[in-house]
C-alpha cells in the first residue's frame, strides 16, 4: 500500500488531538489554578460523590493510559505507520477519543454535570468502536499489540467503569433524596449489569486489557464502599464479585484467542 496525503493528514490530526487532550487535562485538572477534579461540580465527581465511585487511588490508571496514548501518538507519526491498514481504519477514531478525553475535563470544569455524562458516554461509544475494529485486523507485532490493543483496551475498560461512576454522580445530585434509601439495591443492580456486559465483551472480543481496567475500577469501588463514604458493604461485595467475573471472562477469552491463532 502506498501512503497518500490523507494518511499524512490523519497522522497530523492524531498528533493535534493528543495535544488538545493534554491541554484539556491540564486545564480541567486545575494545573493552571482552580479546583481539582474531585472538587468540581460541588464534589460530585469525587470518590465520595456516589455509591458507585471508585476510591481515589483508582484514578492513578489515568497516568498509564496517558503515557500509552503519548507513546502511540509518537509511534503512529512514524513514516512506517503512514500506510498501515490498522492506522487507516482506526486512527481517526483514536483521534476522536483523545478529543473527547480532553473535552470531558474541560466540560467538568466549565459546564454542567449532565454535560459530563454526555461527553463520557460519547467517549465510551468511540472506544467501543475502536475495540471492534481492532478485532477485524490482527496486530502485526508486539509494538502494534501493545500501543494499539493494550492501550486502547485499558482506555475502554477504565472509561466503562468511569461512565458508570459519572452517571451515578449525576443521578445522586438530581434524583429525590428518598431514593437514596434504596441505594444498595440499585447499586447492586447496576453492578450486575456491568458484570454481564463486561464478561460478554471479554468473551466476544477475546481481550484481557479491557477486563483488567474495568476490574481495577471495581476493586477500588469496593475499597471505597468498605472503608469510605458513602459506606455500603453490599455494594462493595457486589463490586468484588463483578471484578472476579469480568477478569475470569477475560482470561477465558484470551485463552480462546490464542488457541484460535494456533
């Protein structure tokens, strides 16, 4: 395949999207002054913002994801990647995910809580599309597997649980106080759905990275409910069970993938 002007535009667009993501993260995260992310929206986005919010240390995964996306941005800009079939199929979607990533933090700082739900839901949809497209074209090597499949898988898996937490934070702020008495029931119900979707996704896509990232968030969600506020032993236990189910499905999917490759 021969590279074209469109390929160069794609590479440049991804690089520009990565720059926007970094600037958006810096502005939204308070690097230039102002409240931290946990303090935005009257604390709704903090680890105490809802019954489905992971404990603070869970968000350290963003460092790994940002480093991975940064490495991917450099790698995809190389001339050797210009006419890659994978880059052509997925590069534009990756650029979109980076823009939405940075936009979420800007939205959290300057717009409403419901706007953050809309943006993160859009981000989840774009990342899901990336995972589907990656499944149609196998990685050509270890670098491709790491910077494409692993990084995008971690991003998708973490945003899955982040979308749940973000939506729960919005509902906690908007629904009548009386519904808070049923928080354990609806929290467990949501986690059952998360476990079912996460396990099905792992089995269908045969990918471990998304399962690990989602389970990471679920484990820290459990930590938050066991030892933090709002406290909920039932939700914490359900989160651990959901994490185990999703990881188990991810391992099964990975084994099936390797057997199929052989």
